[in-house]
C-alpha cells in the first residue's frame, strides 16, 4: 500500500505505544498528517519524533480520553495544527484488573469503563460533530476479540469492549448518510505492553505466553503493525463500502 491516506489528517489516541504507536507510524507512511494523543506525553512525543524522522508530519498532545474537556481539546488541537480531521483511531485503553465477576472491585470496574468505553464515546462525540460539519470522515475504534466472546476473569475489559462494538454499530447507522464511516478492529492477543507487561503479563510468565499462542490457530501472538495495517485499510477509501463492521484480526482465534 502507498498513499492510502494522502492529504488526510488523522488522530490517534493511545498513540504513544503498542498498537497506537504502530498505527500512527503507518498512517504517516500512507501520507496522513498525524496527531498523536496519549496520557503519557513523553511517549506521544517519542512517536511524533519517530514519524518526523521517517519524513512524515506529526504533532503530539497529552490527553486523558476519559476527560470530556480533553476529548474536545484534542479535536480542536488537531484541526488547529493541520487544518482538519479526516480519520480518527480511538485506540486508548487499559487492561484492567484480572478477577472474577463476583469479586471485581467497583472502583476498578468504573475505571476501565471510563477509559475503554466512555473514552471511545467521548472521542467520537467530538470527532463526529466536526466531521458532520466538514464533509465526513472515517472513524475506527479499537475493540477486541473480547468484544465478541467472553473470557474468564476479565469482566470489566470484556464488558467495555462489547460496548465499543455496540457503540460503533450505532454511530455507523446514525452517520452513514453524513459521509462518516465508523468501524471497529478486534485484535487477538498482540505483543504489546498491555499483554506482555501488564494484564496477563505474558512476557513475564512463559507458561502464559505459550497458552496464549495455543489459543491462536496460527500458533503465535500478533504484532502491533498487523493491527495497524487493518486500521489503515478501514480508514481509507479502499473500504468505502464498509461501515458498522467489527473486523477480527486474530490469527484464527474466533474461528475455533
């Protein structure tokens, strides 16, 4: 692929690491000017610097996606920096506590819903409002295979990701006639800090890593870039007749 997003402006939340960083770099490779948003401003700046070093255009902003003022400000900052907003990837999320449903602490439940679900809604709220007034655009939300199936001891994460898919479909229906496509990507287990260092901590526990590999018929975990390539396709005109879809990129996980 080349120049799939030429002349476009893209916004990526959680762009400082993992899938968000990989997608930001791929967006820039495909010709987009990229606003990298992350709660970790140093990480966002590093992604920005890498894009610029590769010859792309990028800016960075610190954003807490669960904060309404931040969600509005990141759209305004993107438009101010690059003159518009054509593509948004609502990717920021946390892994949440690993615990059974009946023992899940209320505080931890609320935090993961605030970031992984409400954060996506807040982002779309301001992204869609701007796009409706300026000719449309494309939005991709990062859900998960756990937005399509259950997974033991992850009630908060699984509920939030199921919510992201429902929210994606609803927004797609509402905006199809306004030139805005809204889709979700559903990664399998990917070698990111969320999986390898936090959450199930697969990088610290070889037996967990091997078990996760066995859950995928391809016999491995995915790479962030593999998700980024799918996101770029969904965001581009190559997917012009695709909206309201939850695209699994999962090494066959859901085919079992």
